[in-house]
C-alpha cells in the first residue's frame, strides 16, 4: 500500500537536505580546532554543570578515543519536517560497540534519533528509514541487520496488530543479539529525546536543560 500521512506527519522520505553525502554528515566537525569539548547528555544532571568529554580532532572531525569504545557513543537528532536542524552530542552507558541504531519514534517531536559507534553506519541507518518510510533499524558494517518498518507517519504500521507486535519483538531480540546486549527495548530510544525530564536532552535544535527549560551550550 502507498505510504500515508498521519495527523500532518509525513513518512520519513525527506529529511530537509540531511544527511546526503555520507557518514561525515554525522561526525562532529573540528571547527578548525585541535580538540573539542562535547557534552555527555545523559551523564547525570547538575544545574549549570553538565559533563563534557574532550575529543581530539583528526581529519577535520572530533573522534571518540578507542579506549572509550562502547562506554561512549554519538547521539544525533535530525529534524524530519523539512528543516536542516541537527544536533550531535555524546551518550554514555548505552554500551553500543559497533554500528548504529536509528528510530523515527521519539517523543514528543518524533524526529530521527540515532545512537551510534560508527557514523558511516549511522548514515546507512537513516537512509534505510527514509527508504521504508520510518521505523527502527540497526546497521553494522554497512548492512541493515534488523528493521521494523513503520510507514504510517514513521510511527505506526499498516499491518495487523498481531503481526506488528511479532515483528517488534523479533527486531528487539535481533538488535540485542547483534549488539551483545542482555536485552533491548525500543523504549530505550524513544524517550531519550523528550526534553521535559530532569536532565540534559538532545533535540534537533540543540540540547535542552529540562528543569530550567532553556537551551545550553553542548559543544566548545
């Protein structure tokens, strides 16, 4: 069946011009610096005292050190309503050592959220969601390893409930297996961009200090 719009939400088939060229769109630019300090958005909340990680820059981009592999990941939120808004920060304790997980479900704005170890895989994950109209996917080594298609507004399936539930459970199980997690739930992705909690939260427009309801600097 053709892709559908839901309450004004369009399928994920156009991201306002990004990402278009590959994994570099999902890397942290060096900005002419030798190193950059980037916020670890979920490393506890202290007013006016977010946690930053200093990243060395190489080949025009800030890179995660090898010793932090799995301890720190990139997190990116992409606007999917025709604007070029994009935020890339750091995310801890997710334990993703390889690949990228992307979701078009993310309360409340339902932009694209990606948690990733490899920006090239993150690019493939976004392209996979654009192709199927939205959902949740895991990519490793450039290959889509797990995919839940949600073409109705990028939020819902047009298949029967029982079939969709079975697909969801299968994708969660496969992502856990592929990533070496004890378990994985899609809910781990869909609430990490909700900026009303007592924490620093990435959105497509920047990082929000939830309790103070204001944007804060997340990169230096």
